[in-house]
């Protein structure tokens, strides 16, 4: 859409984007998925007309919020080794999933109360999940892992404890636990095919 394309990096446009994203994330952190232009305008300090012109739908606003929230914070690092990659990703995931805004977003998802929200969030995260799975395929390409190792299984095993601890137990995963989980997943993936 032409109006949306006017939101450029740098200057006032970038400042407005940051304000709107922060306003959306603030509402979402309270469990509110009603990202109307008026609610976001009030929370962000940006005029309703500006919000509506650049982000006319709830989905547009949610996309902006999710893009600001995830950024490159959870991109996997290529350390050159399977174990190094798993430990680096585990540290990033632990920090990310402990973020109070991320916990709130996951609470909303867990309720299943807003199907549109769930759809947009899952679509936004799919390229991120693909990047996490690529950690496994990269190790397979380096002959560090058997070709039969399932990337989805490995990612689920690594990410699930990082997500569940803040969501259900209201605590973060400590650095020692993160190291042990990463070591367990790294070693388990090496043995996955042999024990299947």
C-alpha cells in the first residue's frame, strides 16, 4: 500500500514507527489484542490519523510490533561447530523467552482466544523457526550430525524449556541450566539416529 511505503527508516518516520511499535507492545504486554488505531494512538503518543494512515488494520499494527520485538535478537550465530551453535542459540532463547513482553505474547497465544492473533504470530515466526532449524542442517552439511536428525525435533527440545519456565513457572532459566540443556540437546542430536 502506498501510504505504508512512506514509513521509511531514519528521521521522523523511524521515530513514529518506534513509538507505534512500543505502544502496541505495551498493550500486548497487558494481554490486549485489540490493537485499534485509537488505542495505539493513545498509548504511543502518535496521532490517530497517523496511525490509521500508516497502519490501518490490527494486523498491520501487530506486524509492526512483532518486527520490533523480535528484530535480530534471536538470530542463530554460526560459531563453526555444532556444540557452539547450540550453546549460542540456547543463550539467546533463554534471554528472549524471559522477556516480560514475550511472556505476555505467549500467554495470549496459550489462551487460544484470538485466532487472528495466533495466525499472524505464527506467520511472523515461521522464518525465525526456519533459521533455528538451519542450525541443524548446517551441522549436517558439516557432517557433524547424521542426515536423519530431524531439525524440528531438535529445535523443540531446545526451545521448549526456555519458553515453558517463564510461562508456567514464572521463573527464568539460569545460566547453568541453559548450559546443561544445550549440552543435552547437542549430545542427544548426535545419538538420535543411532537410537531410533
